[in-house]
C-alpha cells in the first residue's frame, strides 16, 4: 500500500480508503447501493487490513445511521488499528433542528455517531455539505470544542464550493479555531470540474482531496463499453444515482482510451481510472466502494504501479472539458494565471 500525508495535517493515511455506503442498505435510496450486513462487512474489512487499507469512510446519513452501526460492530477489537471518518449535516430526523451545521445539531450528531460506531473518538469529521443558514463561526467553534474534548481529531468539508471553503478557512484563522485539513469531493475522468476552482484553492491552502465516486457512479468499471449492452444492476436503473449527465459519446471516448491503456499495462479499466486519480495534484486518498470480496480485491490493484506520462496525457486529452465562466475566460490569461493541470 502507498501512504500519503492527509492534507494540511500530520496524519499519514493509505492512498486508498474503503467507503461504507453499501453497509446496511436499510433505506430505499441506499438499498440500491448495497445491503452489506455485519458478517460480510467484517470480511471486507479483514481484506482491507490485509492489503494495508486501515481507513474507513462513512456518514450518519448512510442508511439512516445503520452503515455506522455495521461498521462499528465489524471493527470491534480492531479499532486501535484503524482510522474512521464520518460526516454530518444532512437531515437525520423530522425535527427542524435535526439537520444542518448548527451547534445544536452537530453536538447531537457527533454523540450519536460515536454511539453507533462504538468508539469514543472519530479520526476525521466532515461537514457533508455547506449550511448557509448557520453562521460559519457557530459551526467552526462547535467543531473546535469537539476537537478539544477529544471526540474528533481532524475536520474536513465535503461538497463545498470554493468560496465556502475559503470563507471557512478565513474564519478559522481569524478566531484561532480548528481548521479544515482536507476536502472530500467528486473527481473522476468523466467529472473534472474539481480542477477549475477547488484544485487551485486546495493547492494554495494546502488542503488534500479525498475523492469520492472515482469511477463516476460505476460508469468507469469496465462494464460499459462501446457497442455492448448495459449489464444488469443499478447502472441500468437510471435516476440521480447515476450522477451528473454526460453524453454517451464523451463516455465511450474515455472508456476507449482506458481500455487501450488497460491492455498496455495488463491492468483493468477501473484500476487505470483510479491510478490516474492518485497521480493528480492534491489527491491524498481515494475512497473505494465494493459490494463483494472480488470487487474489493480487484480495485485494490490500483496501487503499486504508475501510468507513464504518455498514458496520462492521452487520458487528459480525451477527458478534457470546456470550463464554465469565468474559467474559460481565464484561459486567455494563462501566462499570468497558470493552473495545476492543463485546461
């Protein structure tokens, strides 16, 4: 396993972590992702640990807390060898105060996550989304108290826009509060918008990126190939679970190149797609999902080797996207406004 520094912190983490959105499956939405029970989860966790993956990512909203319960039970006796990240902000009840990043909700959410996980501390606590109704000072002062009490060790944000991250960092600096050290966000060969604004920001502010959905909602698993019928499964079901819309031709062009490189390297399409991410600026961790042992072991093969420069450039070229405003305008001033990666 490869290891990386976790953003702007002294924490060292494996390049890959294991996401638990498939655990539980007790809500209608998450049931389509998976229904991994405690026995299956324990086996998957054992495999992760065998491969050096000791970092497990979850969220309170996954199956209304049941994913945290399954993870906590499966980690009994192994907690001292592992890192856990979880998240709060989304609604966990019908009460108007059961949602958001207020002091009231975050203290309750953290306590409930600790109980479900069966632990007395959380290694990384993420704000799952930006709550514009709660003052940023209230959110960060609450997180700072949780850090000082020993209940959480590091904090991060997820799905924030660039200005929301920057305002949060400025607030932390102004008041001497705990600072976000990492950003968890969507980034893949079919979704490179992260590069337009968030990547330059994270480089400037020394935040790392923890990538979710590295295979673009299952579109880069190698199951979708030009001229082949879609396999059975959640990909075929459509709906928001498949993520942002992209054209079929754009997807097939990328998969064509992934397939070529997979044959050149003796690897698979998803292994190539994940390896590409691990070589991108700011990326310090990629969250893998898996429904079974075979899928997990296969995806773990994305580390221990590297794409060459020619292969990286081919993938960059075929997956290039035209930026939205003001980023396309900034392309005209590249000599004074260089980017971490080519537009």
